[in-house]
C-alpha cells in the first residue's frame, strides 16, 4: 500500500475545502506586500501541508503573487454574483481541466485544476484556490470572503461560517476599531 503521509483522516483534514480556502487567504495576505519573503512563503507552504524541504525562487514568488492578486478579487467581491463572475473568469483563464491525482501514489486521490503535478507554484496556487472558492460559493451561495473593515488593515478573510456576518479579519482589528471609535466619541 502507498504511503499516504499520515492517516487518511489527517490528510483529509489538512486538504479539506475549508483548509484550502484558509490556505488561500493566508497566501493572499502574505503575498500582498510588494516584495514578499520567499523563505516565509516556503514556511507557510510547509505549515499548510506541503512537503519539504522547499526553496522558492524569485520567479516562484512572482507567479504566486500574481495568482494571489487575482484571487483577492474573488475574496474581496461585495456580493455572491460578483464573486462568482470573478471566479468564472479565473477558471476560464487560469485553470486547466479537472483531473484526479495521487501524486504518484503518495497521497489519496484528489482533484486538481492545474496542468500537472509539477506545475509552477503560481499555477498551483491559482488553481487550488479557485477550486476551494468555487465549492464554498456553490455550497453556501454566499461570497467566500471580505476585506477587513479596519482602516489600518487590508487583509482578506473567509466570511463563511456560523454566526453573524464578520466585518474584521481578526479580534485584534475589531478591538482596535472599537477603541478608536470610543476615543473619538469621548476624546
């Protein structure tokens, strides 16, 4: 039997639609700066289940950044229709046909939209992000993400979860905005 890099449950958890969508958000935010750090991005890949050791070139980072900027449009869309249209454009222009892979028997079979198992990192990021975001829109019929409402933050975050609609990417941003509003009102 092939080595599946841990139990199937472990693999499935790390590569679930929700986990891939969370990875997408992490990369969109990490790749937002003009010159993201290749070693930090390699570490982020490892934290999200890729096998190491990894070395990313400047060309890898440039491809990933271009993909992340395109995916950000889907996450920042103000409504479901806008998100779906942006995603359809990405799927038509940046994804290959749906295929199944087991990475030569090293993983359970799973879908990919990139051209092959050795596709460039930017192509992989775009295709895997599109797949996860398409499933989220399909499943919930809601936009998959939003841009943080904090005036000092431009990070994106996933909006699809239980509870009321979120406006901020983190409690830290929400608290910072509440404190600033309180100071303006009582200041």
